[in-house]
C-alpha cells in the first residue's frame, strides 16, 4: 500500500516551474502576485495572464499537491448545506445565487478542460447523496421539494426501492440525485492547469514560500520570499488551509480538518456494476460520512473524515484502516479487495461551511471551500481575476461577513472535542 495520493502517483507532474531569481527580467515589479499553487491560484494566474497582466505565482511546495491534489476527485454542484437550511440562513435569493455559483463552477471546470485540452478524464456523471438513516431520507425529501422548485430542476429524488439502481448496498434508504455533477483526475487536471497558466505567460515558482508581506499603497504590496522580493500592484491570497506564512487573518477564520481516502486495486467490470452501475459520485448523509467514486482505471476511491486528526503517514494509515472497514460494510460483495493507496489532506473549513472571497487590507483572497473546493476553487480563481480586473460585482461571495472562529489562532486544538460532538450527533440524529 502506498501512503501517497493516487492522483499524484498516476499523473505526470508539472515541469514548467521557473527556477530563476524571483525578480528576473521583470525588474522585480509585476501586475499581480498569486500566493498559492492550488486550483484557485492556478486558475487565477491563467485568467490574469490571458488578460495581458504580468503574473507571478508563488507556491511553497509543488503546484496542485495540497488540498487540490489530495481530494476525492469529485466536481460536484450543490453546497455543503441542504438548500432549505441555506435559504433559512441567507434568504431565498442569496441562497439561490450561491447555489447557482456552484453550478457555474462545474461549467467553468468543463470549459477550461476543453479550451486547454487537458487530458483529465472529465465526465458529467451526476452525484447521489445517500440517506444513511430513514429520517435522513425524510430530510432529503423535504429539501428536494424546495430545491427542485426554486434552484435546480436537474435533481431527482430516489426512493429506497430504487436505490440499488444507483448504489449496490443495503446501507442506504434512498437518495437525492444531482445531475450536473462531474468527476475528473485531479492530478492530471492540476498539471494541465499549471501548464496552461505557464503557456499564457504566468511565471510559476515552486518551493517558494511567502515569508513577509508589506502593504505599499492601495492593493500594492512588497512580497518577501527566501528567493527574493517582488512588488505587485495586486496580490491574491489562495493558500487554503496553509499553517505557515504571514496569513494570521485567514488562519483565525479557517479550521484545517483532516480528510482521508483509500483506493482499491482495479476491480472487474462485474464488481463495478455490482456497486455503482451508473459510475456516479456518491456521498452519504452522516456528518462523519463517506464519499466515493470509480477512478479512470477502475478502482474504488473511498474517503471520509475517519478521524478528527491532521494528516501525516501514521495518521493516514490509522484512518485508512477505519475507511477500509466502512468500505467492507457498504460493499460486502467485493470481498476484501487490496488497498493500493491511502492518503490524507487538509480541508479548509469555515465555521458556517461557506467559502469566502473578498478583500482585507488591500489583499484579495479566496478560500474556505469546506470540502466542496475542486470546482469552486477553479471558478473562484477565474472570478477573482475578474475582480482584480475591475469587476467587483463578479464575486458572488462579496457580501458574506467572515468573523473569527472563537478561541482559534492556528492549529485546531479543539478537533478531538468536535469529533466527539459530531460522533454523538451522528448516532442519535
């Protein structure tokens, strides 16, 4: 079993990073610096460079190797909340706008894949949200009525009697099908997106953490790194759950939570037909639930928040054993397939599980996707590039306030308590 992400092990890494000095031939001044080489940063760099701006992207490690390359491979529409709850908290109009932003995000990914000819097995497959308890189906059904009428007619409610046409398991009591959702190979998409940004003229520096930021005037900043200093007319912070660098404002508002995934050996077509005949994305309704799909080479990729812990090799292996037990419970007909990959990553959770994008003291930012980032990160990168080009109204998240998480200053010391609380809720609700 390899303790590394399947997506990264089965993709050719981006090889176009700039190895020269940071200032280089641009004289140390550029139109835009993008901090973070995940999907948000790469997408923004691509859009900015295409618009004619001079762009430098700074990544502390390797591009698309953080949350963007360590997820479950889903490109789902729909928010982290059921639509009824979202409408109750934000109002129907704002809930509808936000929901449609997630729809547009899937379209954005599909458009970029086509425009840049990125070979990443992108496919519109649909997502089935599965009710883990009878009362969960009742909640899905109630939410469906409003969602289908007010925001997404491309949804269907699947009763328990018909659920085996979607997922071959006795664990589930029906589900809600989102037709617009998609999937892709995250490693190949990340490498392709970076290559597209570089082709457009963005300079991408890997192994270049930002160590200091000094505001000069307006949105202009001096950006410091171990490889030199550069001045930018605008800076976009796209660091996600990063725990390093001069980003205390964002760390106080984001809780980095571990999520873990295993991938089986390749399965036969008969096995795949028995568990996921439609080859859709699957998620479950528990708070500490599971998400799963079939890979392009016929593996079952099965993930979840197995433990409220940070990701490291020891933690990943422990979580992998918990996930494997859940996989066997859901799909006993598979026997015990070999687990070839096990990995973990950090999810940038906000307190209300809604993403945030805007401006703070001259710094533009987009992050906090709360487990729904594969598509929204790409979309918001493009969106924030439009904001940097003068279109403030392009940002669908601009009106959301973003208070601090009380008692949170960096590493989330309270995660075990949160895990215990959610475990109790899962048991009794």
